[in-house]
C-alpha cells in the first residue's frame, strides 16, 4: 500500500484531494498517511476548525491503528503550560501573553537541549505570536513545536483561521487593490518593511523575520494564507525564495519557522 | 546615577512594546531635562540602553553585553524620529550585531542614524542598494 508523508510542501494539495464537502457533510480521508511534519499538523488542525464551522458533520477516515487525533489537534490543551514538544496547543489570545508563550518555548528548547540560536528564536517568534494574537477572527490560535535530532532542526508552527493577510491588508485603502489579486501578492507585500494595516510604526516584524531567514545558511520560513504561500528555503546546497498558489484555500495564516541547530 | 527601570512604567510584554515605552520615557526625561538610565528588561535577554548627556548631543549607549532586539531598537528610533528628536541622539555601539540592526532600520525606515563605534563618530545612512525584500522570487504553484 502506498503511503504519504505530509509536509509543508504538499499538505495543501493533499487536503484538496482528501476533503470533500457535500450537503453540509464533510469527509476527510486521511488513510495512507504515514507521517506528518510540525507545519502539516497545525495546518490540518486549522482546516479542521475552519471546516467545522461550515458543515453539520465531519467524518474522518484513518488507516489501521491511527486515529484522527494522531493527525489533528482535536482535544487540545490550552495555554502556555500546555506547550510541549510534538504536541499542538490551543492558545487563547486574550488569556495568554506573548511573553508566557515565548518563555515556554524557550524552556522546551532548553529542556530538550536543542542547540538553536536562542537569541534569534526569542527575537523573531514573538513577532509571529503577536500577529497571531491580534489578527485572528477566532480568539485562539494553534502552536506546535517539533525537534528532529537526526536532521538537526527545531520547528515552530503557528496557525489561525482568521482573516488572513489579504483580508487584513485590504482594510487599509492603499492596499484595497489586493482584494482582487491572488493571496500570494498580499503575502509577498507583507514582507516589505512598513506594509501593515496598522499605523506606520508597525509592519517591521515580518520584514525582520524575512531578512533573518534570507541570511541564514540553513533555515526554512514557510507561510501560507488563503491559497497563497511564500517559502524561503536555505540549505548548504541551495538558497531559494518561492511564492505561488496552493491547491487548497484555507482561511487565516499558518507559518513555519525552521531553525537549524549549530553543528 | 539614578536607575530608571522600564519595568516600573510598563506592564507590556513584547520587545516592540518595550521599545515604545522606552522611547516615551526618553522623550519625557528629555522634556524634564532629567537624563538618567533607562533600562528595559524582557525575557528575551536584556533590552538595555543607557542615556548620557553630553555638551551638544545625547548618547544612547548600548553596552556590549546588552542584546537589544531589532524591534526594540526600531521602535525607539521610530518614536524619536517621529518627534523630530532623533538627530539629537547618537547611539554608542560596541558590536557588529547591533550595527547591522541599526543599518537595517536605517534602510527600512529611510532615516539617518548617528552612531559612535569604537569612539569614532559616523552616521549610518540609508543605502541605495536594493532592500533584501526585493530579491528574486521564483513563482511556482505547490
């Protein structure tokens, strides 16, 4: 039997093929999936919550000993204390401070002796957390940390299913033209300094995050919003920045920060 | 020198908020002609700056062991520039990392920043070089 491993690169395409909605009944076929990365889990969790708002029932098929809970954060713990390695947490935007989450992520890194640049994590992750806190339509977002000792990276994935980047930017008159353009243009725009729906002092966080990953010899920044994505993928052999359309259109913003460990 | 702790005047938590509150504190101190130490502590290390008076300009000293985040510095610079006060300040810096952060802020905000590095005075000016954000993007659907 063919098995599929879900990654940030194929999860949208896979969900487009595996999710059907007919007469207010959803069907999500997760059979044959052998594994998933940190981002995929957060993406599917956001998708699950998004679909639940549009259907009266959602059936999920899995293979053998796997259950839906293995793929989707369904029964989630809340708050900063729930943040553990390989576990998806549901974070209340109003009840949890960015600093609490940041401190907990730092503790996870220290507990598991992950040799990443802690200063960089502490500098850039709060910007993403702050965005997730102020932008989502719902009052919570999802967060998951993953660590691959063999491949030497630490993943932080954060996702919501709110207005998304295009929905947020278009509220400002100078960016209203983005409403009629594919999501990928809004995402690209959001990485330019001072592009924000808020006042001029803002709009620097994503730009700083972007430039940090651009400068790394190894690292991944993947951001999806609607049916658009943006990817900075650096390793020793190639440095690339790609942007484009995804096959599934998921509300909100989902982001992966992959920090590589020092040798 | 009397210590002025930002933690006494803010309950906010992000580095950017600390930068904003530090800038407001600096502006207030300036208006009251009382220049003291402004210190912001956050859990991402210590965002710390010390303000010194001089005969003709004000020095914001970022000590070598301080690791201020880019957003903290950006917010201070933005706020001072917004009040037309930035030209009165000079940032004393001690390491490459802080220099690079100030260089990026200068480019992104298109403003000049006076610095003192290794006791040499200079001004970081916005670069004519294209921003890193304008690198080549390959379009490909996934």
